[in-house]
């Protein structure tokens, strides 16, 4: 299902994704195969590797 939603996005917006090392991305290879997106995993305690996520969190807190 997640792959179908991602495939509806403009190709310019779906070049890659960066995730934490949680179990929610256990099937990351399947998503890559279905969407062509490269998926990267952030190192623990390296919030700068997840820029958009951390920026959005900061804006929400304000």
C-alpha cells in the first residue's frame, strides 16, 4: 500500500528517503523494488541526517 502511494508522487519528489533504524522499514527492499526509490538509514543520534523530519518537528513545536 505504501508503495502505491509513493508511486503517485511526482518523480522529482521521490528520489530517496532516509529513515531511522526502526522495524517500520523492515521491508525496505520491497519498497525500493516497487518504487525505484533509494532508501537510506540514519545513524543513531544523528538527527542532521533526517533534515526534513527534524525541521518539521521544530516548526511544529514553535
